[in-house]
C-alpha cells in the first residue's frame, strides 16, 4: 500500500489535482477500487493538507445488498475518520419515468447529486477530480492505472 500512496501523491502533485486547504469528496461504491481510493486519500490528507469526505449513492437496485453496501461505506468512513454523505435514489423508477436504461438512470442519478469537488474512480481505473471553482466545472484526470492493486490485510476491500 505504501508504494500506491507514494505514486498517488506524486501523480496528484504532478497534475496539481488537489490544492492545499481544499475539500475533496470521494465517491465510494463499496467495491475494492473505491475503497482503496478512500484509503489512499485518507493517508494523503496530512501531507497534501485537504479535508476528505466520502459520498455514497444507494441506487436501490439490489435490495438488501445495496443497503449493505451503504452500511459498509459508512463503516469505511468511520474507520478512516472521514465524514460521509449518503443518498438514496430509486433508479428503477427513474429509468421508467425517463425512459432510460437502468445503467443510464444510475449514471444520471449520480450526476444530479451535484457533489463537488469529487474524486471518482472510473473504469479502467483512473483518478478523476471534479473541482468546480466558483461554479465552473473542471475535470482533471491522471493517466490510467495499468494493473490492479490489492489491499493486503486491510479487510476492507470487497466486491
């Protein structure tokens, strides 16, 4: 994990992705990639001088499993000492009402939250930071990570 933190810090500094004194909102699904991102960012908060918050949007499409993911993300936030924002949306109803696919309805629901600044893990895994200063949207992203990395012994990464 130490090497991952060092590389993430170097990339964030190289691309000037997080300014000192800023607030960063990391979108965390509860999957391995976003939980790893939360852990890395948590370890970088002292060195880069930013405030970390986590965000979780429960789409409600998997019933109890979706609720378990939300609870897990709350545990991750608590363990990291980070505050958390959680929201729920009925993605199936949104898809039906707007005649969208379920996948597109979930995507639209995330966009409508307006959470910013936000860091979102994407596929292929990369780091993107949305940081709209004074209402203008910007997206800065780092090059994709070429391999997957595990969190040995953390017990908090799952899919």
